[in-house]
């Protein structure tokens, strides 16, 4: 067993000693068998949340109504979830009602894909009720049970299918794929935030072009925010130079670029996808820088205003779109910019008020902006005395 599991073994033992069953489940088991690095180790148990809280001293009720308690143990934290079935699916969404059960098999049955329905006991033996090991071997994403029913229960699983396809570079098994094609419209019922999370995970995966191609061919895009009828334009992304996206911001910038959106249209798209304000801001900056590079006309001042920190990521997108730039020349120019933001200026608004003997007001802002531009364009160096005489001589 890898170290992460070994460290968690005492947790399983404690639960078993109290008379219950406990297993490692979900993504960590899948990734371990694939030989991939594992992140959070999830534990499933026959013990009810209250029973788990009696066994461990330090617990947090993270999602107790869904059966999840976080246990703090030897400096690590583990999510321990009671075996459960999900009942009463309404509107094709994840149910808010869960029923706790005492059988592992019932718990595994409600999981999305066979490769995610494996459990690992404390001896390192795999419990495989749905041929998940075979599907792992064959690189297949297959719904547990009847695909159609499973997507009716929770339509997000269709997004998860293309997400795992991209992350693992697996194929989606035929019947599962057909069921997605038939039920793609159910994605409309899913909260934007949940769709976005899977969408971004898909785009950040190694085989994103395959996952994205299916997102389009299954017509999931028609039921995702703001993408209806853009399938054929978006499809161009799947034929571009294969690069791996580094972050969500770059993904949105690339989508804006392939759709030839204006700044305000991209801004609107990002709002319907409910991306965070920070992500929206940076995505737009990268996008605007990419457009400047594509048009081959830009100034140092423009790049500076779009954020020197966004330069490398924009360069990466230039590779994706085959936009030629003179990287060495550009990075030299950017390195030479003496400041990163107006905060780095050697002179402040208060200094200007004293030096020029004027009242606080919009005038100060204008002068400061001018000074900033002159420093960025290296017409004056960023040094208090020089800036002072510069300001005085430009009165
Ligand atoms: P990751 O490595 O991205 O965390 P994961 O497989 O652990 O991948 P999670 O979203 O963390 O994915 O979910 C943990 C487990 O819970 C899954 O492996 C799966 O068994 C189950 N699961 C999660 N979401 C669903 C869902 N919508 N329907 C059914 N089962 C789900
Ligand atoms: Mg997980």
C-alpha cells in the first residue's frame, strides 16, 4: 500500500475494532491501481455518523446530513462517509435525501462509474462488484448499472464522464456514450457551479481535446451555459496544437478567442458560467493580451496594463493557436519594465500634492497615470528626485 493509505490504516482499524466495516473508496483507489499519485483518501463505513463521532476524539461535521464526518487523526484529516443509497431523485439532480445502509455493495451501486466503484480493504484487497478492474485495464468509463437510469438520477454524471475521459485519457464505453447523447438535455437541470467544476476539470486534463470533442459531439455544449449553437466553432479547439492548460483563466481566454468574442461578450459568458470575479478579471486580461499578440500590434504600456504576470500564460496560448511571437525579444522588453503596478512608483499622490501645491482631486490621478506611463516606457527612471523634477518640468 502507498504511504497515504498506510497512514490512514489505523483509522480503518479503529472503526473495525468498534465493530463496523470500513474501506478506502473512490478516486484514491482508482488512481492507486492506475499507479497515479493519489490525493485525498476517502473512507466509507457501515458506521453511522454518530457512531463515528463516538470512536474518534476530533471530528468535524462537514456534511453530516449526507453522512460525511471529517476525522482528524495523527495530523491528517479524512472524510468518512456512511454507506448510503440515494433515494428520491427529483428533477434529474443529486438528491438531498440519503438513506444510510449497512452494506458496502449497496453503497458502491450508487456510484457513477465502475472505475469509481472500487473499494480497498485494510489488507490491500480490492472489492470489485462491477468489473471496475477490467474497465480500468481496458481504459473504459462505464456507468454502474443502466447508464440511462444513472444519468436520469443525476445528470451531472454526463459531465463527469467526459471529465474522467480527459483526465485519464480513457474511452467512454458505447452504451454509456449513447446514453449521454440521448440525455444531454438533462444537463440543463444542473446548477451552473457543478457543471463548471466538471467542465474545468475536463479542460485541465491531459486529454482535454478528446473529452472536449465528446462534450461537443454528445451535444452537452448545447445545454451548458452560453454555448448553444457554438459547437462547430468550439470544435476548432480540438484540432489545434496539443498543449495542456495550466489554469482555468487560460481556458476561458482560449474559449473567448476561438469564438472571436468581444471583451464584453466574453465578460457576459463568464458571468453566465458564474466564474469568480478574480477569474473573470484575469481571464479577460489574458484574452486581451492574446488578441494583441495575434494582431501583432501592441505597446509595452498595453502589456503592462494587462498584467506582466499574465505574459507567460498568454505565450502558452499562442502555442495553442499557432500565433507567432518573438518570445525572446518580448520577454526582454517585459523584464525591463521597472515597475509591476502603480504601487511600485517612487512617488505618491500625496507627494504630488506637496510638490505641485495643488488640492487633492482627479487631477492628481491623471498626473500619476502619466508618470506611471513614462516610467513604464522608460522616459524617466523610477526615482523620487527624478520623478519630482519630471513632474515639475511637465507642468
Ligand atoms: P478526483 O480525483 O477528481 O477527486 P474522484 O473520483 O475522487 O476524483 P470525487 O468527485 O471526489 O471524484 O467523488 C468521489 C467518489 O464519489 C467518486 O469516485 C464516486 O465513487 C462518487 N461520486 C462522486 N460524484 C458522484 C455522482 N455525481 N454520482 C455518483 N457517484 C459519485
Ligand atoms: Mg475525490
